């Protein structure tokens, strides 16, 4: 699949005015789980051939998959003109009802389609999602289980079932379903990441390592490496994760190596981070060396060499004021040395650079607490709770601040449950 995608990318670069080439690229991107890239490719194909109902149908599906109801409904209207009575028009109305919490109407749409085509995969997922929204969770699981007996490889049904089990914190079943999904979609990175998480949470370390290694390849983007290592940090206490990270780092390209170095430093092995960054963290700081110097500065902080850490981190931030690694490390350094005001300023900058990072929002709250401003610490956590819904660490941080108020704890738990419910099949399809 990687080879096919590379070849098709070269093809559309060489000749970008052929709709069929873009459509083939879109199919490959979609099969790999890269739905944003697939949507772009199909959009280019559609711009070159607006009368092709297959392209309009695919754009409708991808818009629903991403949760973009407005675009999906607009495309469905075009599809109704091109192919009157196309089932995707009705399905779009059903998913729009889900998006607007009109679950009873969505269920009626699904049942209407299933009368005509009893095993329709998309209508089956729509029905299960409507049942879940109506609070009939057991019925949704039973329906999906029965449907999968007839169509064992239905990826939509498998994904929704895994999400429902995850909402129940039934990680054993999550892992089992995610394994089945991997057999059908071996290149789906999101599925593999969840399989790593579920395997770690059930204590199946060999399975977690196997799935991790399939993700942690030399060509993997640094962001994916960081995502996997964050799971190792949260759910795998064994020292084996340190040994594995060392071995992977030894053969990794530069960007990945810096991610491994930062991971090792955070988990108590800053000497490894210093060794891994020694060739890249050159002075003066420039675009090629900034991240390596930031990781080195963080490692120096963790060895207790505060003066050297401060000098290195200051140099990185002077060159690149938005370097998240350096801002994070300097915030921790300032907290350690009693400079709470400076810590707040750096943490504020950090959360504008990485607004979706829960640990960094919590770090900002910690800085406010250190500065004696508990009101702003609370406000920071509540804002994070709304901006990053369903996050365990933010919920835990808020809950710890409300231990003396049982009524507020009940309200907080109820809102967290609503957030987690909303994340089930968030992208609709």
C-alpha cells in the first residue's frame, strides 16, 4: 500500500488533470485510514469530473466519516440529483439525525433501509449508534454481534463495537476486536495505536510490544512515535520499555531518535538522552539543532545540572520562541527554582503552541498554583476539560480538587460520562 500511494502521488504530480488518477489515489488513502488525504484526493477528482456519481458518493461518505455533516448533506443533495433514490441520501439524513441527537429518527431511517437490505453495513452501524444514543447499549452490542456473525469483516461494525467496549472500560474485548480489525485493515495506524493501549491495559505485554513495533518503523512520523511512547509511559511500568526504547533509538533516524531521547529522559534515564543528542545538539542553536538542544536541556535539568540546563533552554527559546520541548522544560526548571511568575508565562506560551496537550494544560495549572493563583488554576483545568473532552488526566486533576464536595464530584462525573459517550463514533461512520 505504501508503494502504491507513492507511485500514485508521483503520477498526479506529473499529470494532475486526470480525474481517474486522483480517484485511485483517494481509494488507496482511504484503505490506509488516511481519510483526510483521501478526501483531498477525491475532491480533486470531483473538481475534474462533477458529473460522476461515484465521486459524489465517496465524498459524502468521507464527509460523514469526519463528522462534517454540513458538507455531507450538501454532497447528498447533489447525489440525489445525479442518482435519484440513492441510499446514501437516506443514510446521510440518518447520520444527520445522530449528529443532532435525534436518535429515534436515526433508528427509524436505519430500520427502513434494513427492511430492504437486511445486512447493509452502513445502515447496521447507524442502527447500533442510534441504539447507543438512546441508552440501549446492551441492544447495540447484541445487534452488532449478530451482524458480525453474518459479515465478520465489516470494519465499521467492528470499530463501533470496539468503541462501545472501550466506553465500558472492557479492555479485554477492545483488544480482541482491534485484533480482528488489524486482520482486515493491517495498515490502519489508529487501530494499531488503540490495540497497543488495550493490550497494555489488560497486561498482554507481548501483544502490546508486537503492535508497537509494527508502528515504530523507521519511516514512521515522529508524532506517531511520540503517541506510542506516551502509551508506554502511562500503562507499562516495566523497565523493559527502557530497553526497547534504547534499541529502537539506536537504529532510528534523527527526528525519531530525539523523541526516544526525550522519552528516556522523562522515565529516569537522562544519561541516555544526553548520549543520543550529543552529535546533534551543537551550538550556536539553529533550525537544524534547536530540537536536539531542547531535548538536551531537558536531560540536563533531570540530572540536576540546572545552570547548564537553563543556558541551553534559553538559547533554544531565543532562537525559536515556540519550541514546545524547551518551553516545557524551562517551565519545570522555573517551578523547581521558585520562579513561579516566569513558569506561568512559559506555560501560557506552551499551551498556545500545543493547545491539545492535556499534560501541558495541567502544567499550566500547576504553575498558577505555585504562583498562589488557585482561581486561575481551576479555570485552566475547566477550560481544558471543555477543550479536550473525555481526557482521563484532566478529569483526574479536576476531581482531586473537589474531594471535599460530593455534590460537585457527582456533577463532574456526569459531565465526564457525557463526554465519553459523545466520543463513541464521533466521526459518525
